[in-house]
């Protein structure tokens, strides 16, 4: 049974258009609340959000939904997604909710759900909630309706947690760090954490107004960060996305460093200390072949999954690996967190930088990546261009041409109406030509 509303990362869409309406938020609150009302204890849900204007509307609707089925609500305000996961566990909540569309523009929003263990819900739980969405909710008796309260120290709790992942014997004294918070959920906690650890912090993307989240800033638009690092003479720059679960780094020269290089650095550092579990890491089909070769040189393996941090995490739990992530910067360090955490990953990078006493440009170039090109083709949400014979033939021809010399990954986005076309190989001209040909075929069929 396929899921109707849940994609690879919860429910997401344009605000005030189906399915991302206040009515849907209300219904999800009722359905998810009813699904997790188990036993005779007082039930609790933790709700966080990013800085989108629509967050107020979605939050209020979800509060109404949860309280109507008898769940108490704890409101965190703007907080990173990993903070919601952490606080769901530490507060012994039955459910956690993050209202965010991650790196999408401000007009979009989304709903991510976490179970009491702090992990994103399984496909089975999401299907069960969707089934409840189609029926009539069982409302609580008047005397059992839930209450809602806002806690004021959520930021401090998360900052304390983040700092606890940084080695006790290290400090960031003398290190100048630019941090771009994307005008999103980490606009307070990320700069404060770095400052408390001793860094000279240059914060940007920390003036949210409800409409500027991810706007020409953050991990998906790093130009401003690159310029700020060079202009300020910083040692390194960290870029988070709107809900702070992904990380992209800029070295002191302004060069971008993606998640593959960061995973290689973190994994090999842990391996040298005997703290890497599972004899390798878990990444997706999008990760560069250069990463796989680099790990292989150290006797480590790269286990690949389909795109989506939930699938990376599932692979980590199956294999026993404690490092996993995506080239886009979702990095999961299961010794510390149950989901991707951009700030925590950034702290591990900074710890390695302090210990190495080397420039970021040297330390973060862990391997030479193979030429790789990714392009997106937008299509009508109701169309299925990948099913067209012309597209299938073009893909088959490209795969035959790349055989033994590279990889081809074509997939439909789980969060936007996009077809993502990626090719990788030794010959950059061939890679570009194949991607352009496939994109043209998809565009014609869309």
C-alpha cells in the first residue's frame, strides 16, 4: 500500500494548498494523536517549528487537533528538527512534531513526525495515520481534553546537548567561524553554541522575518557565506538549512565542501580512534564514487541506500554503522542523535580542525571526487515522464555508454515535482552530454 500524503520526509507542500492546509494540520494532529494514545498515562506531544510565516497557522491547528484527542502539547517555538527529536525523548513524550519544509522556499511548509524514541516514523506508522485521516477521529471526553504550554528553556536544553557532543578536552578559542543559519530554526542556537565553546563567531542569516528563510542564504544558497568567509578572514564557514538538519561547509578560501567530504573526514577520524562501528558508513546512491574509493583505501565499505535520510538511518540500524548521510549535507551520527543534525556534524568538523592544526582547505579535501553533474527538471505533478518510452530509451543508451566508467541515477523527488538526473564518470564532457540529453528527453515528455 502506497502512502498518499507522506513523502520521503513527512508531508510537504505549498501552504494553503492541498495537502498543506490548516485543515490538514488539524486532521494530522487528531490522527497522529489518536494513533499514539496508548495506555493509561497522560499523553504528551512536543511541537517545534522553523521561522516560516505559516508556522503560526500550522502550529495552532495542530495544537487543536492533538488536544481534541486528549494529548497535552508542549510548544518549543522555532527550534531545529534534531532538537525536536532530542526533546521528544528527553521529555518522555509520546510523539514529536516538526513544522518545516526544510530547505524549500518560505511559501512551502511541512509536517515531520517522530516517535517516542526520537526516530522518524516508520512507513507502517505513517500508513496507519493516513488510514485514520480517512475516518472520523475519536474525540476525548470534555474532562480529558489536552492542555498546551510553551516552555522557555528549550534553546538552552538543545545548546547543552550540542556542546556535549564536542570533545571535552578541546575548545574553539582562536578559531573564527562564519555560521549561516538560513534565517531559519537555528538562528539563535547555532551562534550561541559556537560562542560558548570559545569561537569568534560571525553570524549571518539570523534575522528571520517569516518570508526570508532559505532566501539567498543557507546550505542551498552558499554564495553569501563564501563571500563572508573570505572578507572576514575566517578559518571556516558553516551553512545550515531552514530546519538545521543539514550542513555544508566553506573552507578559508571560499571553496564549498559537500557532505561526502565531511562524511569521509568524520568517519576516518572515528576509525583512527577505534570508534567507527560497522566497518564503514551508509550513504545514498547520490554519493560520489570518490568517497567509496577513499573509504576502500582504509579497508572500509560504503553501503548505499535510496535517497532520503530516513533510508540512510534504516541502513545504519541494520548494519550497525554509526555514521551515515547524504551528499547534500544530511549527516547522521547515531552516537549522538536519531536524525541528521547540522550543528552537531559541524562541531565534529571543527573538532577535527582544531586537532589537526591545519587549514580547512587541506583538511577537508579528503578525496578527489569524480566529475558528477546533477540537474533537476520540473514537471506537472500529475505527469509521469519517466514512464515515457523516449525517456526510457535515452536512459538505457546512457547506461550502456557509462558501463564500467561511471554511474547514472534518475529519480523523482520525494518532496517536490522534480525529476533529478545525475551522472558520474571519468570523462566530464561525457557526463555533461548524457545529463543534458536525458533532461531534454524528460522535458519533452513532461
